[in-house]
């Protein structure tokens, strides 16, 4: 009997130097949100450069439960066809919502378009608490009211109205939900301290091609002039390349050495991280169609703090901690977004890494090398970081629970093997 994906493991042996090129697929954190945005208008959508990852069919199932038709037959080419014929039931059930955090992104479009929504409270990666108070406060300022029952949040409104909203913190999810609701609000919404991640720019760009009127895209102030409900139309869109997957291949070069071109990586979207890679001793060269990452010898330790974009993303952090665990010196990593996001450290310690954590901080004392061991992937990004750690661990590292990695990485094993890593999926 074939093994279920959850029983599969990734086996990595010490490897390097790496060489060649890898192509980065579209971003998970954009594709899932673009899919949710198709709830806003009837018609046919073609989303290209969609990553072949497990979260996409989960989001597709959720959209289908709401009444949208998703055709994944060309997903081998990254093409997703979505048809919204208008018969939508604005109720997102728990069984589907709890699997991925991005499912909360149906809240804004459903409320803005239909004036009613019922969504189970979201799940996703299990690090720290992930409240949605800022999403709800923003939508309330636009005229919605919310109640809670049986684990669901239930929202109602007449047509939403424009409002001046300042987020306490530039939350990615709150920015997206307020933006996708405001496109249909009566009047103008000014969203201050909005998140500026490239994936939000990608979403706003698709909304504009659907007929939305949005100013300030890419900045911390989004100005949304609402259009009449029903005035948006479908559009085609290409998903922005995934900066976290790109960073993963660069960090692999960082620990294993070599020279790899990460095709389609957009240097501008990773500016701060690339500077820090350079501080660690890597050579980073942005080109027209990607970024070349080079490393030889041991990396140098640095201190890093995670911050909202354009700062160092929290999603890069497990990769950085892995790099520091074999760098020369001591590095302090400060997590400013999710207090609970150091769980993978215990797994890196099993590989011999010298890391101490205290609240928001990790102190990483670099070792010459790590030593292979069985480990578990606790979430998507930490799982990928353990794979990267395996490249610099003597002997064999076996990563279990790799279904987490499959949620966000398209063929991580095949791509790493293509640049010379000794890695297989068993
Ligand atoms: C998204 C990304 C995730 C990334 C994160 C930060 C998706 C599916 N996930 O998550 O990979 O790590 O951005 O870059 O795109 N917060 C509140 N109240 C709210 C909303 C957020 O307190 O209403 C807090 C969160 O608990 C967290 C911080 O704000 O501490 C950041 O959250 P947010 O930016 O909203 O991240 P997500 O959209 O959940």
C-alpha cells in the first residue's frame, strides 16, 4: 500500500558545495489570498505561477464549499482556473477553515459583497496566539457588527461605508481583510499603518485589475475609493514569486557553500535579508531574472530582529537561526511578531546546535558543524530550516512530519537535489 504523505520522510546527508540554478515558484502567502479575492466578482479567473503546494487545494476546497468552481487540471503548469458564477453561500465551515490561516481571508470579500458572513475561527501554523481583533475592529469601523457562536465569527452589515482606520500594528491579515472589504464600501477608506508586504501589493494589484480604485499600493497608507457592489469583474493574475522559498535556497548555499542562481527571486522584495546575508559573508548579486547567492568558508555571526516588511520577516527566522548555528561567533535573534515561534530550536539542538532561548530572544553560538539525527518539522518554515540544517550535519538527518513542509514548498527535495544536495524523500 502506498504510504500516506504524513508517513513520508526527508533524508538529507551532508552536502555541498551547491551549484546550478533553481526556479522559485509563486508565493503561498499571495496565491491563497488571490484565490479568496475571486469571491468578490463573478466571472472566470486564471491565476498563473500558482505554487504546487498542499495549501492551494485546501483553499480550493474551501472556495468550492462557498460556491466557486476551481479547476486545478493545469496545476502542473501552475495554472489555476476559478469560476465564480455568483451563487455563493457566505458560510465557511470549521473542517475547512481550521487547516490554514489564510482561510480567514474570505471574511473581507464575503462581508463586503454580501453583507453577511460566518467563518470559523482560523487555524494554521501553531505558533503563539493568532487573534483577529484588528481585522474585526477595522471592519466594525466600516459599519459591520460581529457576534461569536459555536466557534464561529458572524458578521453582518448594510453596505459598508468608508472609514479612517489606523492599525495598531501593520498586520498582514488585517490589512488584506480590510482592503478586500473596502473595495465595495460607500466612500473612501483610509487605512493607515497598513502592512506593506509584497504579497499585499500583489493582492492590491489584482484588485485594481478587477476594477477596484486603490491608491498608495506598496505604502503604509492605502486609500480605497469604494465602487458599487457588483461593479468589479474577474481578472487574470500572475502570482508574485515566493521570497521565503527564495531565501531557503540562498540559506542552503550559505551553510553548504557554492554558487546558485535563484531564478525569479526578486531582490527588491528581500532587500534587508540580502544585506544581512552579505553581512554574514555571502556574496549576493541581483540580476535581471533572479539573484545569485555565493558562499565559501564559514559564515560570520550577526544579530537579527524580525520586523514587519520591509524588515526581516519572521518567516525567514528559522533559516537565519540555522545559518547562525554553524557561523563563526555568537548571534542574537529577536522575534518581534510571534512570541511562541522558537519551538523548532529543540529540533536544531538535537542536531547539536548551541541555542538558548529566553522569551523573544535566541542566543546562537555557532559550531563548526552539526550532527545528523531524526527530527520533526514543527511548521512550514521551521521544517524547511531543518532540511537546510541537514546539509551541514555530519551523517544523515531524517525529517519527520514533512506534511508541514509540503504546505508551503513546491518540491523542496527535487530543487535542492538539482543543485547538488544529497537529499531524498522516502
Ligand atoms: C501572515 C503570514 C505569515 C507571516 C505573518 C507575518 C499568511 C497566510 N501568513 O500571517 O506567514 O509570518 O503574516 O509576516 O499570509 N495580530 C493581532 N491581532 C490581529 C492580527 C494580528 O494581535 O487582529 C498579531 C498576531 O498575533 C501577530 C502579529 O500581529 O503577533 C502579526 O500578525 P499578522 O501580520 O496578521 O500575520 P498573519 O496575517 O497571521
